[in-house]
C-alpha cells in the first residue's frame, strides 16, 4: 500500500477546523477512504470531526517543538557505513520503545547502497557465496533536525549502532512529529527490520534492501507518552 505524500500540519489543522465535517482534512493528508466515511457520516455526527481537530493540533504542536528544541548540529566526520566526509547522523538517544503491535505493512529504507561498511558488520557470518540471504534485526529511528537536505524532517535508521539509511522523504515527514515528542520524553522508536540481499563477489560488498515493520503514526500514538 503506497504511503501518503507529505503534508503541512498547519494546513491540515485549518482544513480540519473549517471542512473537517466533510472529511476534506482526511483527503488532504492522504486517507481517502476515511475521508469518504467521514463525509458520509458528516464527521461521525461531529465526534470524529472533534477528534481529528485534536489530532491535527497535536501534530502542529509537535512540529513546532521539534524546530525549537533541536540539538546543536554535530560536526561532519566519517563513521562506519558512512561515506567519507559525510555528516554523521544523530544516533538514537534514550530508551527504545516498540509499537504496541506488529504490522504486516513493510516500509522501505533508502540510501542503503552508501552504507556498505555497516552491512559488512551486520552480516558478518552470513555466507558470501552470492546466494540470496535474509535476516531479521531490531532497528531504531532517529529524528534529524539539522539534516541539510530536509531540515527538521529527515529520519535516520540504525541497526545495532550502525547507520543503515533513512526513511523516504514522504514517510519521514509523517513520523517526524511523533519522534520529536518521543525524544522530549527520553524515548526513541524501535522496530522489527529485515535485511535482504546478496554478497557481490566482484565488488566485494553487500547489495541489500532494508525494510521496516512500521505501523501508521496513529497506531503508535496511543501507547507513546505525549509531551506535556
């Protein structure tokens, strides 16, 4: 199932306030089925309308806090699995918290091809005979408030202390408010991850894809302490 495109939390809140009873806010954030149900029920007789206004207000508040409380930008130094001279992303801090339930929806990570050093470590002991391999690991997400490409929205993916890639931009923008709220409470999000691929003996490196069991943000929110 494709993920919704990025949306502006403030615009979503305005639409929820003015046209939420018609489901326009849900269409805007990429939930057409829920938008249609909301339209047919006139905002769930007003109850769903009010609930979505609260959810959109929380998104706006978290996005603002993420921008105000962003830590200082670290220096650019190389690390294992990171291209020479590339700025090192912020590693996850605090206590890892898993979603309340696992999901069958898999979310692809991007940028794995730049982290060959990380996979050499993570797949140590896996046969390097060119055959297809698949292993499961626990991944952690970290918000990147000073990423030069997507300031305040980039989300890096880590496995066993190694940076393995990023969430795609359209996904990172949806989870950034949630991760910012968790970081304020000293938490980060941990997920089940799958590393799949094969060892290229000609290039002497692993060619892999990483995917995450990542539920929708609203499926994680009820179990995560919200910032006060």
